[in-house]
């Protein structure tokens, strides 16, 4: 009678040579007993030669912990022998990319010109905010300042970089080393006298930002010393006031009672920008 028995076999089917730290991997095994029957024994024993590098649980699931190498062993005790299979694995730790700058563009729906790209970058002495060649700002904006802020709607607790002195082309602001690249989320352009936002930046770190707009209601010309509107923009107002009196002076200088005497004045005011420095203004009073 011919002996049909075979040598039992245990091996790892999906062995690997490398795994990244902080990741997991499931090892699979193949087992065939002395009768040539394939099965998955419940008594498998999984071990790691260095659990500070790779840990393995009772189901063969690997967890890469730290840099180094480790041998994973799966073993099975049968009636005749001890079977085992091994997998030698290296754990690598990916290098973290160091961020030294981020860039973006100024965004708004304001009627005032203020646009261009910017870059906030780390230098040897601190940070530098650089505006590109495409930068443009309206000279009619009064008291325009630049801030770093974590709130897109206010300069409260923001860092004031300073007043805007350049209105076209590339330029930069040097910031102290005490400010970190990721300390602030927003770059704000703000009309300081009126405490309203003109524009904010949209940067690579802040793609979560959507556009928010606040307008400087008034503009000011330091050249002519008057309030003006930019070309194509205007302002209108309807107003009224009244005066009531219960007595008045006569032409003889005497006081004369008059309970029904009163005055009401309404007016219409129009202002429209014909050019950068010229406005059309109309004032129409209506007496009643």
C-alpha cells in the first residue's frame, strides 16, 4: 500500500520588505497538513522580534511603530513538528516637508482698486510679506493699513504691519522674528479711520476662505482736501428737518406770541465721480 502523506507546509503569502511608520498591514498565510488538506489553523502564533518597531496581533495584523527592522514570525505546532514562516521588514519614517512660505491673491468685490498676488515667507531675520508686480491700490482710500489677523472681520487682536505707502508694483514688509509663519490666517487691508475692511487675502493655507466684503463708505483726496467719489461711482441722499416756534421777534424788536409758526425744509443731495479727481455735486433744497 502506497503512503500518500505529504510534508505539512506553512508559509506567508503576501510578505513585504518595507512599511511606513504609523501604518498597518495584514499578513496572509498558507497551510497544508500532512494529508494535503489546506486549512487555516486557529492555533497560529504571531510574534515580532522588536515590538518597538513593528507590533503584530494574533490575527497577523502588523502595526509599524518606529524606524528600524523587525522579523515577523508565524508558527504552528503540529503532532510531529513545529512549523514556522518569517518575514523580515524595514520600517521607514517619511520626511516631513518644511513649509517656508505660502502665496495667494487679494480678493474683493469692492469698487476700489486693490489687487495683486502676495507671498509670506520665512527669512533669516523673521518674516517678509511681499507684494507682486501686479499689485495695485487706489490712492483715494483713506487711512489704508495692512494687518495680520485670525479673524477676517476685525483687526481686534491683529498684528498691525503698518500704513500702505506703495500703491502700485512690487514691494515688501519686514516682520519681526516673534511672528511665526502659521500664527495668523488672514492678511487684511483695512480703512483704519472708519474701522472697515477693504480687502483681505486668499492664500494657499486658507482655501477655506470665501469672499467677504466691507466697503469704505467715503473716499478722501489729500491733494484737494475734499471727499470725492471714484470715476463711475456715486452717492445720493434725501433728507429733511423742521423748526417749530411758539413766539418770534417783530420788526419793532418786540416778542410776539405765535403758536402756529413753523418751518420744514427737505433736500436732495447727489454726488457722482466724473474722473479720479473731479466730482459732480448737486444740492436741491425744498422749503415748505
